């Protein structure tokens, strides 16, 4: 199966709905010769375009996006810009410190580039919902702090001052994390890319890729030849014939209030904090920002879906999933506030949940940055730096990091894939996540 327009739906998230109409770049028409062709206009693709055009201004760089920048997960997320690598854990404080420093650098980069009001370094909480897990998390936070990672442990009372979340027994507070309006950010990045001479084509689905010394990208009205290809296509990657058994399209429902004034925030028990996630496998998360207000997602199996055959667009009735999200929000914050926006985004999930940035074995001119799943804002925005280092064969600073050339574990084909997802989610639906 090849990517067609129906594999991409319009972004109905609060990040888009609350903004003025956008003017995307024109679609590709005709033939183009490029040095570096990037497919995908989310954080990963834009980060690649930025890194290649900054480090190598002599290269012809082009980015092709099926809809408009930020139409995928990058414009539909929970807005929390978090440290760490999803799916990675370690007992070694020094290793954790190295991972933290890398992701912290990524957050600093976002903060430096974000347009006025799009990023806030308001800190985020990881809330623990059982006394036993809170005790372990407190010990972990202390070990991290001793290793120089600037996280703080908040007990129940201190947590309550920041966020009155029902069942919260304590939380790890990361003051370096924050919130990002990904759509505002990507629209500003588009202007910066165009200024640097990057060719951006929106409304341009790449329907077929021919690999070789020169890759050829086919689109409905044109064709691109390039020396190097970057796949930044997240959940859609298998449609192009790459990582068919490595990436699973997982749908994730979210809701938002739209902008809230101070009184409304206080009424929700929300103090000065950017967001929180909890310690359960069907993770709940929420953020508070000026442009989207309270964004909430997750919280139960019903709020995520893998559909048989792996469609990249959610098919069928979303209302039970969205209702489950709203119920969980009500349970956490003691009554759900009025919801104005409801949407679904698609994650590209790997079996280990760890993302990967690398070059294809045997095809070193095909680079990829994939699998950022539910924790990708910081890392997808960093991935361009890793890609250009791979291009330059200067990768020492990334060696040993969990996402660098991470080999993806094979996900079995259907029907085992669907059955496996059902069995896994039913078994782990309420279990605690692996602690750090
Ligand atoms: C509901 C939800 C909540 C989330 N919450 C958070 C959060 O709070 N914090 C966090 O860190 N992360 C969160 N995430 C995850 C985060 O948004 C992603 O990890 C990140 O945005 C991935 O970026 P990306 O560029 O890899 O993918 P995407 O943003 O999905 O971009 C891929 C792009 O490629 C394009 N594309 C694909 N195939 C083709 C083709 N053939 N031709 C042309 N274009 C193509 C798509 O249209 C898309 O725009 C959340 C995600 C969702 C869905």
C-alpha cells in the first residue's frame, strides 16, 4: 500500500483551531534536483531541514509535507516538553545524567527558537498515584539530584500547592521542562527555513520512493531526485515501504478547554506548573498554556487505539474514546471543565517505545528519525542535529545514547499484531509504568 491523500486527515486540535488561518507553501509541481530531500513536516522533519541548512548552506535542501507543517502529531500533542527518552530506563545515575543533559539541551534549543508566547519553561510534574511507588520515586529523585540532575521531590502537600490532582501521593518536579504550542512554533520555523533557502512543499504527498545512489520521490504532480533522503514520517513510514515491522500507528485522543483566565485555572486547583503525567501504563497527561488552555489526554485503554491493519487515520466512532478521556480528566481534577476542542493524533510507536535516529543499513544515503511516540517534542526537535552528524560521519557525541541507531524490534504481522495489542493493553491497562 502506498500513501494516498486519504491516509492523512485534517488537524482539529486546539493548537490549530485557536489560530488565524495559515497560508501554507505551494505543492510541488514538476521536477526538482536536491541534495537533501526530507519527507515529513513535523518536529523531526523541520529539525532536519534546520540542521542541514544551517550546517551546510551549500546544499539544496527541500522538505515535502502531505498536508501542512504540524498536521501530524507535532501539531496535535499534549504540549509538554519533557526530558528523558520514552521507553529507556537505567539504574546508573551517570547514564541518566547524560541522557538528561542531551534532552535538556534540546529543550533549551526549543526555548531559544520559539516565537514569543509559544514556549513557557513552567516545569512539569510526574505524579505518583500509590504510596509505595511514591516512596520509590522519592528515592530515585534523590539519587538523580545527587548526580546533578536538577529534579525535586514534592510530597503530597507540596504537590497540592502546584496541582490539586486526586490520588497524587507525591511527584517529581522538573523545573527545566515546559510547554510548547507546536503549531505556532512550526509556523515560525517555516518562515526561518524559507529565509535560509530551504524549499518547502506543503500539500504534497510522497507516494513512492525509489532508493539508489540518487533517491527518486514521486508525488502526484512532480518528482524529486536527491542524493540524500531523510524519513521523518512517523506513523506513516511503513506506507512508504520502510520499517514495516518496526513502527505501529497508535491513535491517541485528547481534549482541551481553550484559553482559561486565572480564576478558571485556580478553580481547577491548577497552580504555577506547565503540566503533569502520571505513573500508569495508560498514561494520563495534561498541560496548561496560554493558547490552548488545559489540554488533557490518555488515562485508559479507550483513549488510545491500534486499529486492525494499522490505518494511519482513526476510523469509525471516536466518541467512546473521547468520553473516556473526559471522564478521567473529571476524576483527576474533581469535575471536568467545559471542553471546546476534541481531536485524535497518530503516534508512531516502536515495540520498545524507544525512538531511533540513524541511517539504513546498506543504504547510507537514507536517514531516518522515527518512533518518538508520546514523548517526542524535545527529541524530535533534536533529531536533525543527530542526522547531520551522521551525514558528516561525526557521531561520537551520540554513541551509547538510547535513540542513536536504535535497532527496532520486529512487531509481528496481522492478525498477531492486533491480537498482541489487545492482550498487552488488557493485561497492562492499569499497571504502573517502569520506574526510573
Ligand atoms: C495526542 C498526543 C499527545 C502527545 N503529547 C505529547 C506531549 O505532551 N509531549 C511530548 O513530548 N510528546 C507528545 N506527543 C508526541 C509528539 O507529538 C511526537 O512524538 C512528535 O510530534 C513526533 O514528531 P514527528 O515529526 O516524528 O512526527 P509527526 O509530527 O507525526 O510528523 C510526521 C509528518 O510526516 C508527514 N508525512 C508522512 N508521510 C508522508 C508522505 N508520504 N508524504 C509527505 N508527508 C508525509 C505527515 O503528514 C506528518 O506531518 C503526543 C502525541 C499525540 C498524538
